[in-house]
C-alpha cells in the first residue's frame, strides 16, 4: 500500500513576517495517520476541518512530525494527544522521551532525513506514495524552502552552506513535488 498525502494547509509568510502559517500535511499510510508540522495557523479549524473532511479525527492521528522546534511549526501539536511526536533526534509520547536517529522510517512509505540548513536540527519528510489525486511519486516536505521562490538566502539559516547541501540532497532524491514549510507544493526545477 502506498502512502497518500494531502496538504491540508498551504502555509504563508505575510506582512513582512508578522503573519505566518505553517504548511500542514496529512499522510495516511496503512494504519498510521501522520500530521506534519501542525504549527501556527489563523484558526485551529484550518487544521481540524480538512482532517474531518477526510474522515479523520484528532484522536486517530498516530504520529506528528516536526521539521524543527520553532513555534510556527509546533504550536498545535497538542491537538493530537494520542500521537507520538517525532523530531530530529527524539520521539516523544506521553511522558516518554526516547532518542532516535535523524534518518529513520516512520511508516512503510514515510521517512525522515536530516537536512540541516534553516536550523541545525532540521529534518525533512520523504513520502513515497500518491497525492490526493492518485499521482504517484516521491514528495518531500521541508523547511529548506519556505516557498517555491526560496528565499535563495534564508535570513535565519545558521549555515548557508549546509542549507545549499541539504537542498541538493533533496533534489537528488528526484521528488515529483516539494512541499515547502510556508507555501503550496511545487514541482522542483531540475538544476
């Protein structure tokens, strides 16, 4: 069975960064229901209503993946109290805090990979499956691009060279789509 992904929130950066929303993605992979970066949104309904339209309640979410620990990507983790929360080097559940490798499988069609750049602890999520239209391919959710337009130079990046290396790593996967942390999914350029 292939993982099926839905971008339920198209993130944005507006008003010079004073208004921000994280892109939020839902992935169904067998018995696992995964939400990626349930961060800042104008209203929690922007996360919950698209899930409900897919027939998914917050209690059914088994895993939450966060690209990094900034509040704009973590603000609404609490909506999913039954889920394991995965960061770069840890998996949290209830009162448990377990170490984890930054490159690991989360489900048969979903894995996380270390992609330092925007922040040293960044991970990107590689989805091998199909979108809601049934189009197959590898898709990568990442903060190495805020949106399709970049920015070319991330003003918050701790290391621009790491950012460039991580972008190359992602492009070398030949994804059919990249889901940036603050914008709609896009087809990557081949260069």
